[in-house]
């Protein structure tokens, strides 16, 4: 599979209804942040590293469970209101995951460690 320019990815996300990511193992998958930022509900396996909240921003499903994957895809396909609500929730929730916030959290952790070590 060849790579796509970032502009093309944004267009693909914006022309999609749902982001399905049934990965077997991931860390914190950047693609899920991108999809959520574009207002897509997420269907991801529990090992996919998705930050989506199950039942709010999409669905977190067991790995290798094709039946549940199919069920959740059909549920969002057939329910535009739910799809829209979850997509809006995903777009709002993912706003907190910025590099600035990440830096602040890391800095806070280091300060706590330092203070506990020197107390």
C-alpha cells in the first residue's frame, strides 16, 4: 500500500462516516486522533490504542471478534443520529490531546516525582 499526502487523508476522513480500526496491537494510534478530530466515530479493537471512549465516541470491541465488529458497523450505518452524536463527541473529546497538554502533563509528573523524592 502506498502512502497518501496529508491533504488527501483529511479529504478521505471528511468524506467518511465511520473510522474502523480493528488492529491487533498498537500503541497510541495517531490515525484514531486524526479521525476523531475530523468528527468520525471510532470502532477500534481493545488493543488498538484508541483514545475513544466506548459508547461515547464510538465503540471499543474485542480483538478478532468479527461478529461484534459487523454489529457495530451496521449499528452506526443504520443510525445516523447515533453516528452524528458520537462523531461530535469524538471531535470535542480529542481536542484535549495536544502537544501542549502532553508537555504540561509530563512536566507535572516530573515535578511530582522531584517533590516526592526531596520531601
